[in-house]
C-alpha cells in the first residue's frame, strides 16, 4: 500500500498480508529522501529499523520485538558519526548507555537499574515494595544502600537499609512512608568487581525512584 503527500510525492509504503501489516514499511520526506525503514510481523514492530536525517545520513539503527526496542540501539549525528550506544532488555527497558568520543571510540557506559514495583501507588500505612535488577551479570561484591541522600554529592546521609542481591541478582526494597504525596527511594550502589579493569561496574552510582502515597 502506498500513501502520498498532498503534493503528490510518495509518503510511505506498507506491506500487508492477510489483513495485517506484515513485512517492510518505508516512509519518506516530501523531498523523496528516505526517512524510516521498519519491519512488521502481524501488526507488531519486529526486526531491524533505521531512521534517517533529511540529508540521508543515518540517525538511528536498532531492533524491535513486540513493539518495543530491544538489544543495541546506535544513535548518530547528522554527519553520520556515532554518538551514543543504548542497550534495551527484552521488555524494552533501557539498561545501558555509553557515549562515543570525538574519535569514534566507545567510552565506558552507565548501567541503569530497572525498578519493578509491586504497585507504583500505595495507601498511607502500607509498605512500598520494588525489585531492582541491573540487567547484567556483574562480577564481585555488590550492595545497595537505601536512605536519605544529599542530592548534590550523592552521599547517603541516613542509612535505612543495606541490601545484597538475592539468588537471581536482584535487590528487594521495602519502605514504609510516613506521609502522602510523591515519595522517593534514594539509593547508592557499592561494587567491587573481581577485575579492577572490568568496565561493567556500578560502584558509587546513585539515584532515586519515585512512587506515590495516597491518603487512607
């Protein structure tokens, strides 16, 4: 199937099979330059995809499964130079980001914790629970400190919990808030890899995770 701009220029082409979008889809700038290529399987994005700048240079190169980005995603500037690499897990959650330097060399990246809340909104008096995974199998000893944080320095001021990963490599956080409204879990990771040159290291990485507390 083909779609066109009011000017008559080709806007997109879509492949169908048995009344489902299935196959390659392409979209174009009105100039005729290719804008996007994606692959579909029974109405769901599934397979490699590419986005292009109006000048024809590659903007993004990645992979979809079940309508979410998975695996490696590469981002380029409008001159075609790689600037960032992202990694997504099988559920489409961003777990790793790394930048390229001016010479095109990939730098050490940041592992992003994934929080899976039992419920993102709780009632005052209930306990908030979330499971934290790091997306990678990391070597050495890892612990997570939960408490009140100095947002400027990342230091934990009052330690509420010191957690170690369970048999699946996940941390389980349980906190009981004392007021309603927006609440945060503040954390800091401590990590001693088995190899000091290991680039998959989360030592001193800190942040917060937001949830909400409603009145009784």
